């Protein structure tokens, strides 16, 4: 690193050089003790599973354990706040779902910002969402469903994992593209919503696929009409994307790792490079495929761009339909 030393006292130059040397030394030694990985969600959820998949091999690579801790109070908002307020030394990290971005629009008194209070480390993976219907709806493809919704939308219920969930926001985005109206039924979590979709209590959902959903598709209990990605997903062979009918549609869930905002770039880069190596293991692809997730393993700057893009997209949706969780 170069310094402009014109008109600076020698003491200031020496102090600045010492600070840079200390940061670089800390980064080289990092980690020298266990690292906390805070997940602001319940055990077994998408972000929790991803955190646990990468934590052990990351710890083995860097020589210190990466310990996953679940912080689920207040919808995970407090867990994220605790990380934002932690020492920016790389020993407290956040692994979280994409709702991390939308919380600022849903909670009026949120005490942290996903942009100002966090440094992006990596978008680890993304989850294609799938547009699902109960077989009793009697439609074979996206076009037939939209035609039915335009004719009888008041008789069709769509399920969500909660008022501010990614499943609700994704479906609201789809409604705006397709120019349809259906009735929202909000649940406390994706599990109960999926169960009622299988039972026919709600007729349609746009939700992250995987696990029980894939089993239900194989058993014929649910029917998939389309995927939410801009192009077709290898995880759902032969299934068209919504964007083929409605160009520009794109809605994907994701899991990313963040650090407190002032964490040294050298530590951020070390974590990112180590995760790239961990995720390049062929066995990792199998593990993520089993969760219906696509490995991204992008640069820190790429995740920062995703956060900004999601702010613009989902902020508009939240304002348009006036969602508030306060």
C-alpha cells in the first residue's frame, strides 16, 4: 500500500505504516481462535443447512473450528444486529437467507442496514423457486394457470411462509408480471403452507424447492409449472422458466456470508478464497444438489451487487403492497 507523505509529520507516517502492518499480520494469522457463525434462523432451515455444510470443511482448512449458532428471536432480526455490533475482527460472521435484505423494508425501527453495517464475504448458493399447484387445479402449464387465474382468481388461494417471506414477495412479483389476482393465505413457516398445498387447502405457491417438495412432485401430490430463474434450471430438467413467458422475471432465494462492516479486507478475501476451495470439492455439489441449491461461490463484490439489486426489486414490492411487520 502506498502513502502520500507530503506535508505529513514523520510520526503520522510511521503510525500509518504500523497500522497497515498490524492489519496484514492479523490477516495472515487469522484465524487464531474459534470463529462464531451466527445463523438468524431455526435449525434445519435453508441458511442453517448451508452454514453447517461449509463450517466443518472451512474450519479444517483454516485450522480453527467454525461454530454455528442459531439466533432466532424476533424473526432473526436480533441475531443479525448482534453480528453488526460485534468486533470487526472476523471472529463473528453471519450466514443468512435473502430476507436479510428485505427486513429493512418490513421493520420500521430496524437498527441495522444490510449495506452500511455489513461487509459481503460470499454468496454461497442460490435456490431456484418453483411455481407449484395442487393437481386438483387441473392445469398443465403456466399459460393455463394464468388464464384460469384471470377468469376465477377470487377462487384461488396462494400460500406463503409468512407475510414478509420470500415466497410471498416472489408470488407478488409474479402476479405483477402476469397481471392476475389471487387470494393470499399466510402461514407461520413454509412447512405448514406446503402441507396445506398438498392437502388442497391452498391451490398455488411460488416457493424454494427441495426436500419434501421434490418428494411430493415425484409422488404426484404436486405439479410444477415453472421455475423462477431467468433460464431453465438443471435441478428441474424440462421445466420451463417463468421468464420464457414473462421476460425479465427473476426471483431466486440465496444464502450468503457476511462480516461486520469494518472487517479488514484481507480477512474478507481470505475467507472468500477458502470458501471457493471448499465449494470446489465435487462432493459439495452432491450435497447442494440434494438441497435443490446451486453453488455460486462468487466474489465479495458480486454479493454486494446482489444485495443492492434485491433492495431495489423487493423494496418496490413491499411498498406497493404495503407490508409491515412492526
